C-alpha cells in the first residue's frame, strides 16, 4: 500500500447496483481495476470505463493490492473467501480485503480473524445510499477499523464516496448499517401496509401521498419510493430479497444481544412472506403485493406522464 494510488492493483467481485458504481469511478479516477461478476454482461458493461475483465476470483485476488467485494450475503462472501480453495489463500501478505457487502455481525469477527491469520488487512466498509449515488461517486462508506488502515484506503474511497465515516472499531460499521437498513425497510413495510389499507377502503391515493408527505410520516424512503410504489414501479434498485436478508441479520443480532425483537421479526416475516409469494427479485416496495393479495385491491396512482 506504499505505492502511488494509481499504481495500486484493485480487484473487485460483484457488479450489482453499488459495485458497478464503485469500479466505474475507481477506473475513471485512474486506478487499475479488474472485476468479475456471475453475470458476464455486467463485466462487459464496465469495460467502457477501463475496467479489465477478470477470469477467476482467485486469480484476481492474487494480483490485487486491494481486493474488494460487494455481493449478496455474508454466506456468499465466506464461500468465496474461506476454505481450502478460498480466495484468501491466494492473496498477497500485506494486501487488503475490502468488504463492502452488507453482512452479519458475526461475519466481521470471522473474516477479521481469518485475514489476520494470513497476514491480510481486513477493512470493514459497508455502504449506504443508492445505485444512483454509486454511479456518480457519492456513496457513504461506514468504515470500522484502525485509523491507519483508513488513511491508507482513503484515496480509494475518495474515488467513489462523498462521505467516509470512521464509525469505530471493526464491527461497528455493520452494526450501524444494519440499524440504518432495518429502520429504512421497516418504514417501507409500514407505508406499504398503509397504502394497501387506503386502497381497500377507497381513499384517494393522491391525497394519501400528499398528507403523509406533509407531516411526520415523511421519510427518505417515502421520498425515494412512495410515489413509485403507487405507480407500480418495482424496479429492483434494492431487491426485496436483499431487504429481507438485512432485516434478518438485524433480528439475529437483536436476539444474540438478549433483546426482544417483536417489531424486527414482524418486518422480517413480512418481507419473507412477500419473497415466498414470488416477489423477491422485484424492488423492496413489492412487499405491498403481499398485502394486496389479502385485500384483493391494488394500490395505484394514475401515471402522470
């Protein structure tokens, strides 16, 4: 990591909504980036920004000074990194594993210990904001770990983050991310429930949006997704299955901390039900379809275009 930032070799696995923006902006800011995704079309897409396509996860890991990952779950990260054939065995001593995935609390301790045993630096750095922010290099990075490693990584983060928060030691980043996501997705579940009830009783859905947005019910998630939900736009900027996964990790953390989690389990089961009904690959607000299946009424605004 003593190299000039433009000499750093960066490998990255996972080119979903957030990962695509990360590698795009790294490349546009002069870093040498090699990337891989299960969807080869996504790899082809980022070549236009100067991102090199990788062949295997282990080969990318072996060639990287900073090896980043933004995939679906903690279990996927562990499957790629750990074990006899895991990418951790291919990484160079002194290199950095940059963990951008939204994972579980237990995962951070596991990965940090595994990295330390191999002489690898572990950087816990979940992100917030949306794929639109990632595309223009304006994500928030929640870094948990030593200040010295943060300073070494800061030029990398600066390429795609508007805000870099040093939130404490390793493990604090994911805890804050899970709290944030739980609150956000609980908000989505609550306004979707309210929208479905309003539609069932024949309320004017335009008035529902206007009234809720003009008072205490207004929220960031309502601003992002409220009207889109009623326009039946369920584009998976944040897939419902990912929302459910994040809430599940939060509920597990609550239980392990010895705290009651009645609300968390209710939100978790609401998303789990919607996913089981076949809406997992749609956007998180497709949770409204679970309520609509019971009410028999679709909550809809007329498209203004």
